[in-house]
C-alpha cells in the first residue's frame, strides 16, 4: 500500500503530456514522495526528474539504433574470450571499442579464418557504436551487393546509395565468401567510393588483400577497393582454429573432428 501524501496538481498530467514528458509523467510522483520524505531541496528533485527523462530517452534512442542496425544476432565484447585470440591485442581492441574511428571516418578491417570471431567482433563493435548513438547498418557483402543490384534494376540506385550513406557505420560482413558478378562488383565499388572518408566501414573477410581480386574479378577494381578500404583503416587479424570447433572439442562431444 502506498503511503504517499503527494496530491496531483490538476493540470500536471495534461501539461506533461503536451510537453511529451512521458517519463516524468510516469515517475514524478514516486520521486516527489522520496524527495518529501528525505527533505530534498526542490532543485534536486527537479534535476532528478530532468535526468530521468534525458537518460530514458537516450536509452530508447540507443535501442532504436540497435534495431535499425539489423544485426543478425546480438554479441558483445563482454562475451568475447580474449584467451582464445592471443594474437589480438586486448588493449587495442578495447581502444577500438571507444569508437573514435566513427567521427574520423576511419574503417576497420577484421581478417581471419572461419569461426575466429570476426562477425562476433563486428557486431559487438556495431553495438558499441549504437551505444554512442551512431547510426549503424549491418549487412553481409552478398546482401549489400544484392540490394544495390536490385535497386539498379528498379531504377532507384541513387536513392538506395543515399539511404545507405546516411549510416555512420556500415558493417560489410563476409567479404570474400561469395564472388560478385561484374555488376555487383561495380556497384559495391561505387558504394565504397561514395562513403570513402565520409563514413566508416567495418569489413570482415577471410581473404588476405592479395586475394581480393578473386572477389572483384578484376585486379584493378580490387586494388581500388583495397586502397579506399585500407586507407585510414584499423586492421585486426583473428587467428587460430574455429572457436566453435575448439569449444566442441573441449566439451568432448563425440564425432567432432578437425576439418580436413
Ligand atoms: P567468423 O565470423 O570469424 O567466421 P564468428 O564470429 O561467427 O566467426 O564466430 C563463430 C561463433 O564462435 C560465434 O558464435 C561466436 O560468438 C563464437 N566465437 C568466436 N570467437 C570467439 C571468442 N574469441 N570468444 C567468444 N566467442 C567466440
Ligand atoms: Mg562471420
């Protein structure tokens, strides 16, 4: 049972609604009660209410950014096992997660074999950027290219490019898993050129740069892409065996073998 002695002033509810102060409307009475009981100065009560509104709105904005990013799954750095990646310098990774690369429009490239945590880190980095209220979009290289090709066929390529270029960070996952056709390669190159030095790309790939020409079909196009992606880029290399495979082997599941 509430023992609150606070009486709601007649206009307050509608005024808070008019001002869209939904969080203040929801919590003012509880805070007023605490303030009265602890004889808090009025100014502190007002400051607490303002902080509550600001913090809650910020939290909602962050949640919206995370939803808009369309991550396939949520992963964070907290669940990343650095012991499994001894060649990855923990301090450099922690530094990267401060997201200074976003305002400077630098890129991040994660290179390494299958299952070594590239996508995990790319998602976690994307979420860290969302938490700093940057606009992020996650897509695989194949999805991004298909979206560009489709937009081209439907005569809305420039609108699509415009829309993608509005994100502060675009994660391009799995570059190199599927080779592109000529149009796909050209359009992806067009997008990378468009955002060069204006936005940040986070690219994950299993291919060393020397093999990128296999994906872009043409060594000149590959060189141009590497030039734009790698210029102002932080490059992290993940190594070792697949994490899942190792974890499965450690847990002693039967039938788990090293791939040939
Ligand atoms: P990649 O993109 O390099 O192929 P993923 O990031 O998809 O690999 O990793 C495969 C799975 O293993 C994911 O479930 C991921 O969360 C997990 N994983 C990989 N490396 C680590 C790590 N160092 N610590 C915790 N989980 C990891
Ligand atoms: Mg991956």
